[in-house]
C-alpha cells in the first residue's frame, strides 16, 4: 500500500464535517422513511425468522412476568 492509497483509506474512515452532515441527513431521511411501530417490527421478525422471533417473544414475556413482582417489592422497600 502506498501513501496515496493510505490517504484515501484514511479519508474514508475520517469524513470531513460536510461529509458527516451529508451522511447524517441521509441516515435521518432513511430512518423517517422506514419508521415503524414496535408491533410491526416484531411481526417482521416473525416473518423473517419465526424460531428466533418466537423465542425473543417468550423471553420478553417471561421478563415482564418476573420483573413486575420484583418492581413491586423494590418500590415497597424504597
């Protein structure tokens, strides 16, 4: 790798302020265009990978069931 290739690679890793603003604007545009609800994201996960989606949902349900009584105890002590 010569000096010019190294400088080009480094420029890709360290964008200028103008490049950062442009990247940030593109990311915000993409995010706003693809905003979805949490339920929609869960349904999309179930479509893509049903086993992982169902396991994540089961773990989340267990955490809610376990955390609720623990929160009651924690708030009662405080």
